[in-house]
C-alpha cells in the first residue's frame, strides 16, 4: 500500500543526481498487493529504462521485471553506483524464470554517440528492443532567468530531451511492430512552474516529441506515449528543493500528499503492454494526485 504520509522530514542533497539510499523515508518502488499477470512476457520482451536506478525508473524496472520483461537500465557512473547496485539486485529477484539477466549501464545520455553505444550494447547482448522508456532527467530551481546560464540550459536540455531523441533514433533500428516507446513528461509541462522554467520547457518538448513521433511511427505499428507525473517522492526532489519545500512537498495537489514511484509505475506497464493499450498512441497519462490539466 502506498504511503499516505503528508509531510517529509527536512533534508537536502547538495549534488545531482540525488541518491535514493540517502532519502528519509525511502521512496516506495514496490507494492506487495501488486499482482503481475505476465503482461510483458510474450516473446521475451526486452526493455530499456533510462535513469532506472532510482525513483520512478526503479519502480518501472521492478514492475517490468515482475511482468516478465528483461530489463536494462542506465545510470550516472560514480554518482549513482550504490542506487544502481541496489536496483540491479531488486530486479534480479523480481525477474521471471524465462527472462534473461538484467543489465545496468553507466552512461551520460546527453550525447548521441553515448546513446548509440547503449543501444548497440543492448542489441549485442539481447538481440532486439521491444520497449524503450525515456525517463532520465535533471532539474534545478531558479527564481530568475538571469540565474540560468547557457551551460546549464544546455545540460538540462541534453539530459531531458536530447536523450529522448538520440535513444529513440538508434533504438528504432531494432524495434518492430508491436514495440512501445514511453516518455516521461511532467505535470509542469501543462501547469508551468515558476522556479523550474528550463526543466518545464524540456518537459513541454517531451510532450510535443511524443505526439509527433506517435504520428510518424503509427504505420510501423510502434506506439509512442507519455506519462506526466505530479509531485512524486524521488531523488530528483531532495537534490533540487529546499528543506522547507521538502516538508510541504505534494501538499498543494487535491490529494494533499506526494505520490510514490510505485503509484506511477503501473502507468508504464499499461502503456508497454499490447494486452492493455494496443489502441493507445500519442497520449499522455496523468498520475498527479488530482491536478486537472485538460490535455
């Protein structure tokens, strides 16, 4: 059962990416009441989850494994090693007997050559790709545009949207009819966020990318969708928010609380599974605690 905790204790991580193992309380990546039903077991689905070492990515990797997929996730070497190790162990325990061993790949996805190497490594090991989850992201708070210099703007765009383009561009060479691409957007793409202008801009780009690519790939039988989470308790939050913001994080949505990664991950399972969403493409799901976005 997901937590109904309304307030988090003050905490702050001074570097990005944030570390899940340092968070109090730790994000919930699993729900004992979740009942897998082999939604991703058909023909041995191979899934890549970028930024899969923690937060939403960890929860998605776990559920994909429970549903029968072989999961490969990426992480930032040197900064997310502990979280990546923990996630690899989690999905090893979750995987079904027919799935292949999971893999964790350290990489900076902001550059095309690196994305190409990830795809080639996966294909060399597993032969093909069926599901691509573009989830890696970073964010920084700023009260003014003057605080956002060119280097930071480029860094945020490289991680949050360039990686979507490059990973998808190279993965598509190894995806066939029935494959699924899922992009992580944000409620901020629809509502805006005064102190996350660059991050919000990238998430708006993710929505546009999802809609356009869905139309481009529909004749190939490859579905493209997105998920736009609301306030979710992940390392991204503790690495980019003040201690005061942490204590009231999520309190401004209708449910008056932040969500947990496990409350978002089933949306990805739904979109990845042709049993569930064969008639869904170009759409965005909104697990956001009750924010009405009308889009």
